[in-house]
C-alpha cells in the first residue's frame, strides 16, 4: 500500500513590527542591556507561529546564543542565561505597567 500524507496543521511564518507588543518591550529591554537586537521572521513551527495564527501577538526565539539547533551537537551558552532572564523580566514588567528598576 502506498504511503499517503495529509496535512494536520500548519502555521505560517510571522513577524511583529518593532513597535508592536510584546516585541517592543522585549527589544527595548534588550537595548537597555546593551544588546544590538532586531526582529526577524519566526518559523516555520513554534509556539509563536501557533499563537500568531490565532491572532495572538507573540514572540519566539529570544534566548541564549546557541549552535547546532536540534542537531546531535546542539549547544547553548548558559553563561548568558541570567542576562536573558533579566531582559525577559524587564519586558514583562513593562507590559504590566510596573516601573523599570535597574538590576
């Protein structure tokens, strides 16, 4: 019997503009931390794509530097985990209207 394929679900790539939330808060917090970051298209499949397909603005992929994603040699720089956590925390504070406090 030949193999058959049928699509179960798909999520299109998406991109929030730099002034759209929650991307704006995350980019702003990263810049305050001295990082030169920019938005890019995410996809083809992650939770951000799923949420965007439902009309929910989301971000995906901002984290520690990595190499070999999903490969047998996948690795991430855990030395930068605390900085990335701090940036996410500052972005959440901004989105919730809490005052920014320098770490």
